C-alpha cells in the first residue's frame, strides 16, 4: 500500500533535519513513527472485548465514561399534526 502525505516545505525541511540529527533517512524516521503507532493500535485491539457486542458492554462503557454529567436522554417534543374532519 502506498500513502501519499503532502507536506509543506517547512514541514519537509524539519522532517529531514530531525532524521539527519538521528542519523536516519526521512523514510526510516517515518517508518519508526509508524511502527510506534501500529504497536499502540495492537494494544488497543488486544484489549478490545472479543465476541459480539452486547447491551451490557455498552452500559459498562457508558458507566466508565469520564463525562457522567452528560445528559443522554432524548429531547421529546410532540410531532406536528393537522386536524382532520371525518
């Protein structure tokens, strides 16, 4: 797979400077960063529950939320209706 990442000239210069300071090519520096991201992603997928998602998993996730003050109740308003003569 090929990914193209457009960089501003100053971003490219910084990337090359950091790579040079570490004794790497720009490609090798980006590969190191990507390997770190992929390692983090495998930790996330390893901790994810296996099997089908259930309502109990959703409730547990919502209870663990740091935003407990958030109101998740739907706002209910009557639907507009028209009078009908029979």
